[in-house]
């Protein structure tokens, strides 16, 4: 199946959702190329960037699962590769 490389930006405003977020991300662990998390203490949020190489439907499904978490938002940017 054809895959695409994408960057998923995640903003966590509710730290109570972090455990569930990590569980969802581990489901896609074989496709995740890298992950970077930055806590922004002044605003009490966490910013996470995921680089993934997976079928487009899987990336969209992952973003949907993340976006349904309480206090968590996500957006994907796709490469043309």
C-alpha cells in the first residue's frame, strides 16, 4: 500500500488526556519516524510534533482519534512524497 509522509501537530490543553494520547500513538508506533514534545509552562499546554510515514487513511484516522480526546487538538500536513 502506498504511504505518505506527514507531520502531525498536537496541542494538549488537558494533561488528563496524556495517557490515552500515548496509548493511541503507540498503536501507530511502527509508522512513526520521530516525535518531539515541548512543554509550554507559561500557558500550561504541551506541544507535540509527530513525523509519520503511513497510508493517508491511517494518518487521517490517527488525527481523528487524537482530536476526539478531551482538551487535545491535532492537524496534519502532508508531503507530496
